[in-house]
C-alpha cells in the first residue's frame, strides 16, 4: 500500500493557506487546467473566453476538453484580461471565463463578476504565476469558482513539475479527483474519462516544505520589486503594471513595457543590460496565443476542427494585447537576485533607455 499521507497533507495545508475548502494536487499546472476544463462538462459549441497574453496551456486546456477558446483583449495598464472587453464577447455558448493573474498581479476579477450577470458562467483563475497574491486580504485561488496553480521549476513553489486546483465546490473537487486518476471512483472502477495526472508523493513532501516558507519568499520578491519600482516608476518611457489599492502582487517576475522607443531598439536595450550586468532580461511570450502557428492553422492541425467551428484565429486582432506583448521586458525576482543587483539592473536599464533616445 502506498502512503498517500504527504499528498493529502499538502492539499490540506495548501487549501488552508489559500482560504478554500478543497485543494486537489495534480502533476502540473497544465494538468490542473485540463482537469478543470474537463470537470466543467463542456458540450459541443461551448466557448471559453480568455486572454491571449499567457502561456499556451491556458487556452489549450479548453481545446483538450472540447471547448472553443475565444480571446478577449487585456488592459494596457495591468496586462491582464479586460473585464469590459470580455463581457462584450459573452454569448449563450459561453461556459467559462479564464483570467490569468499575470506575473503575480490579480486580474480584475471583482469587476468581471459585476459584469457577468449569467450565473451559469464559471470564472476560472489561472493562478499559475500568482501564489500568495491577494485582493483586500483574499488570496487568489479563492476569488473565482475554481483556480489552478503551477509548481513548475520557475514558479513560487518549485517541484520540477506539479500543480494544484482550488475550489469551494465539493462536487467539483470530487469530479477533479476522479479525472486526475483515470476516472476511478474506487479501485479499478472507472466511471468517467480521466488520465494519470497525480502528484508524486516525493513532490508533495517538497511542496509542503516550500509552502511553509512561502511568505518569506514573497516578501523577498516584493522587496526586490520595490527597488525596481523606486528606480523606474517615474520614467516617461517605462510603463509598470498598475496595482490598485488593496492588491498584493506576488511578483513571479517584474514586468514592464518599454514605450516610445522603436521596437527594434528594445532587444538592443536587453543586450546593453546583459553586457553591463551579466543578466539576460527576458522578453516574455513574444507572440500572443492566437498568433501561434497552431492557432493560425487550427483547421488543418487539430482533428476536432472537423466537428467544431473554431473562430478564424488568424484574423483575430486585439490591440492592447498586441501592444503589450511587443514591448514587454521582464526583470528577475527569484532568489538569485540580491537587492544590490536589483538596483544595478534597473539603473543600468534606465541608462540604456536614456542613451537610446
Ligand atoms: C499562466 C500559466 N498557465 C499555465 C501554465 C502551465 O503550468 P505548467 O508548466 O505547470 O504545466 C503556466 C506555467 O508554465 C503559466 O505560466
């Protein structure tokens, strides 16, 4: 017999930390999203509205569960899903809205709740990048109907691979548990379609240890980010994410937009910082999900297109998301960055911008 105690203990402590009744561990954030989408019980033609400025797993999980992703624009000042634009895209087929707390900043979920008057539409949080973030003291993961976290090796909890689903809905949690384990309701009794998406016991043990230290990690990330902010926030050609009162950002990374410079100069700026600090700043996803070859050619590349009518993603155009993705630069917040280095990186970036204008 396996001793599953560490897994259930990790789920229990995680649920307590987030402030929800149920947490279901899974083998990755992607697995958590696929399981959640499957548990929504999508029917042919059902759509999921989401942001195109995210890791592809967010919308691919809807595809895996038979859903049709529909993309809404982001806000230019938070880089997260725009509730107003999202609300305009709701139809009778909309089953769920998946917002992403991008880089650790909670998306405007309360405004979205106000606008979504149809109670049947579920609000899903892709909280892969946002463990520990909150709005008015309520943590992400407890704000929507269901949420998913990632424990990929760059995230706040780093297990190599791993993830967690959180919800207050008992039936939904039970459904997720079954899907996670080949649809079994009891040993070798398979009631529904499922997969092996279980979190290994060894990972749960490491997860427990990291969870117990998570607040220290987030406080350190916030301190590093405050240094970046101090140096960069009043600079004309730099836009930082807007953080409303009551919001706690958990800074998976510290993103900014380099505005006003011609686009081709932004890569040169990254090289400028690399040469002087030894740090290679990253440029984010570089393209939106609907700009990925798979989405542009979905009719040809995905068997489900024979049965479902997908939007023409190649003609999709969301101006804010396209603007943000083209100008993003990410600064590191992980524990390899000291406060002195954060100061040096941001001052060097500033110098680089001054020299290029
Ligand atoms: C926003 C977002 N969604 C989903 C995922 C998928 O998580 P994982 O890599 O654990 O499968 C990630 C992380 O990689 C992510 O950043």
